[in-house]
C-alpha cells in the first residue's frame, strides 16, 4: 500500500511572501525591426536599397541636368535680346542675331489660357465617367467603356489636330458664332485676333485639348475611387444611404486627392502639347486679349514652328529660353499640385 502524497499548489493571489511568482512561460523578447540592430543584413536588402536610392538620385540629377542645359543654351541669346524677356509680347525677331527682340508674355498667356480652359472642360466629364464606371456601370459595360476611354490616349497628336481643325471646327462653328454675337459683351467671347468662323481659335483648341487629357484624368480618378474601403461603403448602405449618398459621403472624400492629382497630370500634359495646337491655333500679329476667339502660339507650338532656325546657336537659344520657362512652369504646377494633395491628405487624416 503506497502512501498518499499531498501536493499543494501555490495560490496565485497569495503575495504574502513578497516574492514575485515566476510566469509559467517567459515572455518572448521582442524582435527588433531596426536593420542597424541586426548583426547580419542580407545582401539582397543592401542591393535593393542601393538601387532605390540610386534611382531617386538619378531622376533628380537628370532634372537638374536638363535645367542647366537649357540655361546654358539660353544665356547667349538672352544677352543679345533688346526687349524685356518677361514683358514683351510681340513677334519674335531673330533674323538679326546682333539685335534680337523676343519675349514670353503672349506665349505664357496663351499657354495658360488654353490649358486651363481645357482643364475646366475635362475635369467634370472625367469625374462623371469615373463615378459611373466605379459605382453605377454594370459589369458588361464597365470593361468596354473603360477600354474605349483609355484608347483616346493612344491617338497621335497630329490626328487630333487635323480632326479638330477640319471636322470639329465646322461642327461647332454655329455655336461659336452664337456665343460671339450674344455674349460678345463679355471679354471671353469678344471678337479676337483670329476668325471665329475659321475655327483656328482657343475655343476649338481647348475642346480638342480637353479630349486629349480626358483619359489621363479619368484613369487616375477611377483607380483611386476603386480603392475606397468596402467597409465604409457597406456601412453607408446599411444606414440607408442611396447610391449617390454613398458616392458623396464615402467615395468622393476618399478619392478627392487622387482626382486632383489626375487633374494636375492632365494640366501638365496640356501645357506641353505641341502638334495639335500648332495645327489648330493661328499665330497673328495682334496682341492676345484673353478671348476664346483669339489665336496665337503656345510655348511648345512656337518652338516646333521654328525648328528650321535651330542651326544657329543664338536663334536656337531664343527658343530654348522659351523652353526653359515652360520647364519651370511645369515644375511649379506639379509642385503646387503635390502640395495641395498633401494638404488635403493631412486634413482628411
């Protein structure tokens, strides 16, 4: 007969002895995520880090090199310019390289005006298309429609230019004449330095440019709207919200920064458009008057039209100086867009 052994388990709540009880299992030591604390860093991580940093530095170096090259080629021509480069808006006189007269005033006004006009036309349409594709369109329509809109970006600029001048301009001619006759008291619709009936105006060019930047804005906005958290959408529907209320209260606030980013990408595309505007817009002797029925040159179209003069360093330098201003303008627009998106993201968080 074996003796009974009484085993007494310690009471976890008994702290009379003053000694802390040992845990049955020791807590694991947290793993450090700091690479500097690890004794061994994998070779792949080092290579990936070097490649990433090198790519970023390379992009910055290329941008700086482009700016320095433009400045280097523009300075000799600017030194021979007898007009105020920023305030002179007349015709470019580069035939006599010893007494050159050129300025960017009209170029800047035409470039900004036609680009902003195109952006105003394209943004509401792109927003409506993105909302429809992500929230309303059935599956059998969503794919083909998105594909057709994306195909607009594949059409060459010269095709857009020829279509705008010889197909679109005659179609919108009655509407342009009506605007000029009935709203001519407003500076936007006054008779400009180009023929309203001829179609070579900012009004025609802006519509064509809006079609060209539409797929960029639509694609970016659509991709951001698709990322809206499904839980937020289902919560709004569970509270009895209609489809439009879901879009207004969840989709739009979530994707507004992406919509602005897409719009700024479209604006950058519009600022640098060349061939289509060169075909449509008509350069004139008269000064620009901020009318939709004005003509003129943008930075890019003027440079393209003077390609035959690039065999002389001073003549080429005059047009390169215009390209330098366009380069800075595009950089400023992208910086402002990035700042606006960052500010909206901070306010949303």
